[in-house]
C-alpha cells in the first residue's frame, strides 16, 4: 500500500512539469493569436477604399521581403501608419499564406477597386481621425482629403511609343508650363533614338516620355496653354498627362500612374530612368554603367539580381521634416518613425522588371506626400535595397566646380540645371570630359 502511494507521488511529480508546460504553451498560443488578430479601427469608407490584399493564388505578386520584415506593431495616432498597418498585415506572406484570417471578401473588393473612378472627389472620413487637421497647411489638408484615390483618367496618352522596344525608357516629371525644359531635354540628354556603344556592339534605343498633370489653378491665374500643349503633343508625341492637379504633394501620383501605364504599354523595356525636368544626365555614361552591370551579373550568374536593380543617390535614416512652414513638412499626426532608405527623387534608374513589381506593390502601399520617400516605402515592402552611386549628384556639385567640364567626368546625373545650362553643358561634353588637375 505504501509502495502504491509512493508510485502515485512519483507519477504526480513526473506529470506536473508536463502540465505546467502545456499551460504555458496554451498561454503563448492565445497571446500570439490575440496579437495578430487585433485590427485597429478604421473610419467608415466606401467599399472600394479598402485594400484587397494578396490571395494565395496571386503568384505573380511581388516576392516576400527578405531583409526588413514588415512591422506588425501599430503606431497609434498617426494616420498613415494606422492605415498601412492594416495593409501590411493583410499582405504579409506568413499570416496570409494558409489562413483566411487576413483575407477580404476578395472578388467583390477587387471588382470595386478595379473600377475606374469618376472623379476621385475629396473625402473627409480620414480627416476626422487627424486631431490637428484644421490647423495643417493647405497642401497637407488637400493630400489627406484625396489620398484614398490612385485612379485618374489619362488625358493624353502615347500607347504606341514602345512599339519598338527601347533599352532605356526615360520618364521625366514635368509641368504644363515647362516647355523650355522639355525642349532642352529633347535636344540634349533625353533625345530619342539610338546611341552607339564604344566597342562597336549593338546600339541602345532610348525613348523619352514626359509625365504631366493639370495646372493647379488654386495657385493663382495661369495663362491658357492648352493650344501650345496640343501643338507640342502633336509634334513630339511624348506627353503623358493625367486628370489631377499638378502639385508637389501629387508627384507621387505620377509614379503610381506611370507604373500602371508602363505595365500596359512598355513592360518589355529592360530599364527605366525616372527623373525631374531640371536635371542633367550623361546618358551614354549611364547606359555604359547599366551595360557593365548586366555583363557583370551574367558572368557571375546573378541575372536574377536585375529584378532588384535600382540605383541612385540613396538617402538613409532620414526623419520627416517637422517644420510647418517648409515644403517637405509632414506632421506627426500623419506619419511617425524614420523613412526607409530611398533614392533621391531628382533621378533614379531601375529595371523594367522592378517597375512591374512596383506597380503591383503600390496597390497596397498608402500614398505618401513625398514621391521619393514613397518609392522607398514600396521598395521596403519588396525587400529591395536601393544601391547608392556617387555619380548621382542630386544635391549638385560644389559651387566652384559647376562651370568646369572636367568635374563631370564621373557624373551620371546632376541637379539642377536650367534649359540654357543644359544646352551649354551638352555641347561641352560631346567629347569625354578631361580630368581635373
């Protein structure tokens, strides 16, 4: 009897750790489920403003991020962070792969989001969640009221511009009134046609388009330039124009809408240069650099890396500007945290394959007022790190070197140049620039 009691105590002692561990496992599993299933409240909006996410059958979507993984913690109080928190979780490959927990009502939502907008009217639903909305600068207010919309009618299109596949498509952000800038680019570094390689190999075909939107009449009266723009469009056939106001905070829309246009009309172009109409590009030097990268990756059997090819003047660990009277002001009520690494918006070059991935991922990255930061946000969610190249001088050369052709020997891009300076510099650099002594 005593022995039986003893065996019972031993059995209890043996089972006790197992019972405790099992309780601990249950507690951990419940905690994880609660954490990942928490969904911060969103303002009530029409159905088509809700992100559709990625279904398990959408194998053509962007690949999973490998370096920075998506942050599942919500930043309280910041509108962009709260909205993006929902979308990131909904499209997280781990949470979304074998579970219905983060899927939307799928086909109905996709149908709603895919329909063409009839105007993208301003909506105050999200403004009510920004506590200091009424004292924000006008450009920030207007952005918040319209940030739900990424779908605008194209007013001027060039659907056949890539009928012959260009090696490099140059997409230049411009404004209606910047005729001189566009013409200077056409006559210099953005000239369409073929450029011969130095080694006598096959030449490169370069094509150029200019990205425009409607003049912002809120900034004051503007002369009617419609007839002049129509003549320019008919003559050069290189204008893409959309039906939204051309403001600084709307430059992001030019990226998003260009990626959509590219996916439909020029997806076979191997490389894209996206820049502003006040930069100067040594086009042949840039093509040489791209060509060397291709050869080097083929030799190392790293051709898949071209799907992640993006090069520019990379800015890392940048913080939002919190000065309300500045052009780049981003209030803390809208965005919290640092910016992801991004290539400066003056000019960046990336592969056509990456442009296609950017088009897809931009469907579930909330619009952000600063275009180059938005590119960084999209790259971050693709797990792609932009490469820095010292030849991209988006902050210009030292003042005492800008007039010296020798200073441009290792330059691929420099910002900023007037139309007259572009023409002068182009003429001076028709021969390889000498080294400075």
